[in-house]
C-alpha cells in the first residue's frame, strides 16, 4: 500500500531544513554547562549532529573529557549543601519558574529536537509544555516533604521515631534520543524537588535540545552547580556512572546498556533507576469498537514512528474478528502521512538515524523470512531516497516465536497475531521477557479491566495509553528497575532517616 506524502523536491526540501537550522540558537557548539556557566570543553573532539530527514550534518557538540566530568560532578557536589538546605517550598518556587522559562522556549526547542532525531513537530511541539507540566507536578510535593512524620513505637512505650527524608545526593541523569526533553525532566524534576543536584548526559545524537533546559534553569534562578550538562557518547556515560562522587544513577535506554549500568551500580552499592525496553501487547477483545480503536491506534501502537518504549507493537486480535481488525489497522496506518517532520501534518517522519534505519529494515526482513506477511510496507524502498526513512509496516500471520514478536524493534513496525479465547490472549501478552506497557481494547470496560489485571506489566491502559504524572511508571523484568512519576518517583531521590527519641 502507498502512503500520503508531503515533501517538496529534494533540493528545496534540504534547503528548507538548512534554513531552519541556521535560524536556531544552537548549532555547532563547543561548550558544556558546568557550575552555572557555559564553559569551553577541554576536549576538541566533537559529536556531529545529523538531520535524519536529509542525512546532512547541521550541528555538533563536544565530547566531555574526564576532566570535564570531574568538573561537572565537583560543581554538583559543591552546590548540594546549599540546595538541600532550602525549604522544599522555596525549591518548588524555583522549579515553577523553571517550568515557565522552559515553556517560553517551546518553538526553538521543538525545531531543534526535530532536526536532531526526526520526530515530527506534531510530537516535539508538545515537549516543552509537557515538560513544564512535569516540573509543576513535582513542585506540588512541597507539603509532603515538609510534613513532620512522627511514629510511635509499636510496643506502646514512651518512645517515638521522627522520620525525615533527605536527598540522596549528586545524581547522574542519562537520557535517550527518542524523547530527549521529557525523559530528562521526569528525572530532573523529582531530583530537584528532593534537594539533589545533578549532572545530565543526553544521548549523543540529541546533544543540543538539552541546552534549552540549562538556559531556562539559569533564568529561573536555579543556583549555580545544581544542574550541570555534559555531552558525549558511551564512554562519557560510563565515566559518569562510575564516578566516585555520584550517589545515584537514573537511566532510560536499552536493556543491554541498562544491565551494564545495573552491574556497575550493584558493585558500587549505588542506587539506580532503570527505565528500559519493552515489547508490549495490545489485546483486542471481541466486543471492541474498531472505529474508536482506530482513532488511538497510531499513538498507542506506533507513536513517534514506533520509537517509544511502551508502544504496543504486538496486536493480539480474536479469530472471530481477525479480518476486521486487519482491515482497520491497514487502512489506519496507510492513511497516516509520511513525510517532512517539519510538516505539522506528518505522522511518520524518519527514524532517528541511519543506524536505526538499518536495524529496523533488518527486522522487517526477518519477519518476512520467518513467514509473516506484510500488508502495509515491508521490505520495499523507503518513501524518500535521502534521510533515514523506513516504510511503516504492518505484519499479519505473526506467531509468538518470531523475532518481530519477541524483540524490541523501535521503528514503525506493527505485528498482528491471532488468538482463540481470552486465556490465550493473556498467555500471549505475558509471553515476553519485558513488562513495560500494554493496552486492552474492549467495549465492556469492567471486563477489559479484569483482563488488564492479568497482564504482568508495570502499566497498562484501557482503550488508550498515556503517562499520568501522579502515577508510577516503570517496568518489570527486562523492562527495568524502579519507577518514575508520582510520589514513588520522588521517593527514588530520597533516603530516609529515623531519629528515635523518648516522649516527655
């Protein structure tokens, strides 16, 4: 099937992207944000930033050296006593100002993000607003942190314990490339509110959009050294995780990298939060309203060109309605616009890099080799010759033993598997080493809720999926350790102290 497209001639397209990049505040930079200032990196090595839509380099950022990392961690360590000494309500006031300052940078941040990772502006235009909402939510926990928690001894004696919550200390926040702003802020907001100081390391392919957070922090009056930013690749991240003055690590990314970070933190007895990969399932119950399901299908199952950790890339359809489900999915995906990510009507832009394109294409070929049938897309030339575009693909006749049903693809690929009876659907949904997201579609929401409670996953939705800032989000099994969002996410940056005393 073909897709509606929106793209001018290649030369005009490339010129338009070049003009957008030229108008952005950050393109080729050589400095790092350390102790409240942009400082020249001590290394001359640079990471090239490539526009996934055109394949052209348009920016660069420095690779932090060991000395740069030492300086950033040292600045965070020096700023910790003053930041933690502020009353939680005062920290909240600074965080609220940070939210306002970030929103004021929404347009330039969105365009920078899109040119870094290819996410359509329909997605990135929401980044600053959603990030600000995360900051405001965690600022609302001031009363929780300021309350006096006194607990009597269980033996009835004249003794009590005062339980206080202290910041865990200096935190390393390591973010991925798919949502480079919000997946930093879901770590940064609770860390700041808890009284921690941080060193942020973005993904090497998205090192520029993070600068808007640093600039907003300066405008908001966040003290020098509380937020620091270093850029670089895997070696930079590894040095940060292993640094002796880091007290906690928070990481979002792939499961293999998460395992290595967990092993390092385990050896150092260092707390770690890991939000890792997923291979979530969407169960379509027999009574599902397929028209309603169609309206949320792309966001639920192929959001951000499938480059979303919780996306339900396995669709489980009942045998009695299998053909109807297949027809609806094919029509919905085929109607979604593929094209220029700077076009507000684009649904599928390029995947984030040429390397990711090759990974996704290899998975598509493996699906065909193992007997799945592509009814949309498949092993066909991408919609556009330049850039890292992949044809959105829908597979049918997918079985649970296929690689495309078991491994995280992180691209615009959706597989449909047939089931007979709800028990088999639950078994198929749980037949995965992951446990991050999921959806149950059904007209009877009580019945759908009962099915959802049988799925072994950290989060699951009924007829839609979304993150709730006040509810914990985290994975089970190979999908990670710990949670983000909610008071549980705040507690990940706190360490309790019990002070025992006699009552008078």
